[in-house]
């Protein structure tokens, strides 16, 4: 059974940091792009960050650029999201995802490009 499991969420004060981790099991995703999306209450799921299979190409939402960093460890089948300078508007459930396609040097920013999803981890930033 293929699973993506997020961890590292929690409650943090504005200006603080969190590091999210997404571990995959059941198959390897070393050839797939990996991404993070988030969904706040009453809002649609939105793109946060993505990284290609090699790890050399990353994309970020404008709202997190310069504060968040996505990285991956293919040997551990894991993707990370380092979140610094957190703001209350970053409060959401964060989901990791793996792409349908493989071996692409580009990264997609739309949910439809990702076929594997985790259950999500809550991030709450207090003002």
C-alpha cells in the first residue's frame, strides 16, 4: 500500500519556524516531482512549493518565497519543507504530494499533476 505521511506540524508563534517532513512507503518516488500544498478553512487547496525529481529545480508560491525551502532526500524517500518567519496567514493543513509523471525536470504547481497525497498535518501560527 502506497502511503505518504506528513509530520512536523504544530502550533508556533508568528516569526517562528517549523520543519515538515513527508515520508513515503510502499513504493519509491525518487523519479517523481514532490510538492507541498495547503488548505486553510473555507479556502481551496493552494500550491506552496514543489521540487523536481533531481532536486535541482524548485518552485514556490509568491506568498512563501524567501521564507520556505523545499528539499528532498531520495535515499530516504522523503521530502522536507523548512518554514521560517511564519505568519498567521500560513495557518492551514499542509499536504505533501508526489507527481503522476516521472523523470521530468520541470515542476507543476497545480494539484491535478499530483496523484499521490498524504493525509495532511496542521500548522497553526499564533499572532
